[in-house]
C-alpha cells in the first residue's frame, strides 16, 4: 500500500530555533500534500495545502511566515517552523494525496506524525 | 463554517459488545465521508469511505457506516468489538470542490478483554 514517511518522529529544541519536518511519499507521486496540527485530545486541524511546484495555500489563522512549506518534488514536502516558541509545541502530521484513484476519489495517506517540543 | 462533530469522546466497551460512533457535519452540499482509525503509536489508517451510491458502506475489520443525508450523519458501527479495536477513531468530511479534510474531534475507544 501507499506509504508516507515523516521525519523526524520527535524533536526537542530550544526556543528561537527553526525546525524542519520532512514528509515523503515512498512509493507514489503526490501532487498534493497536506499539513495538519493536532493538539492534545483535539482534532487534526489543517494548516496548509501544498502543491508541487507552487506556493502553499494556508488556512485562515495560520502564519505563513512562521510555518514555511516547500513542495520541491512529487515525493517530498517540508514544513519549517521558524523561530519556534513553546506555544508551537504540538503534534504535526502530513498526508499525501495519490497512489491510485482519480479526482475526488484519490485517497489521502498519512504519515506517523512529528512530536515537536520547544523548551 | 464547515465543521464535523463527534459526540462521543470516550467510549468503553466489553468485548463482543456492539459499537456505534456518531459523526455529524455542519451542512449540506455534496460530501465525501471517511472514517479513520489511529492505533496507539501508529498513523491514521482508512477504515472506510463514502463517495456515492449505497449509503451503507462496509469497510475493513468488520466496520460499516451509514450515510443519512437528511441527518447530515455518517455513523460508524461494528456488531461485535474486539480488544484489538482499542484505538482512536476520527470522522472526516471532504466537501465537493475541495480536497481538504475537515476532521471531527475523535473518539477514544477502549475495549475491555
């Protein structure tokens, strides 16, 4: 089946540093990738939609200068949390759309998530 | 605004009990509906999906869901749960014209052996 790899799975860093999270579709090409944020005991909140070769589309309330998204190839999207602060601590999950089906019926495949802790 | 609600946040059942988890979405229009499961320490996995046709959808591991358009609902059911069904379950809705998922808050299911 379609596999999405997310790296790192857990990162702890000091306040003020930038952190990059990678999302790779291992065995399929993903024209669209999505980045979600999940707070404890809450739902996944869509942060942005990333299309290969173009600028990401951010959801309302998400700071695009804070959360930089790059979708450089059909198998890789990165999320960089710039100048991270404790309030950015969260669980970040990516998904990639593709690996069979057409149009609206193309499924999304999810990565394992990255737990980010900012001290 | 589009929203998805799951009314049961925590459910505890004994093995062999029947399960029904509620999912409602905010308003009409053409929708695609999904249920995902997340086992401890693992990624989200698709249980079943509805795009069109028969509103009773069968998924993996004995799960099924019924789309009731008039009630804006897509409830998940399983006749007899197993200990291995212990997980968190998420309902997601994709409105026509967008590829974005809106997720419900999730239901944490614990099945007692």
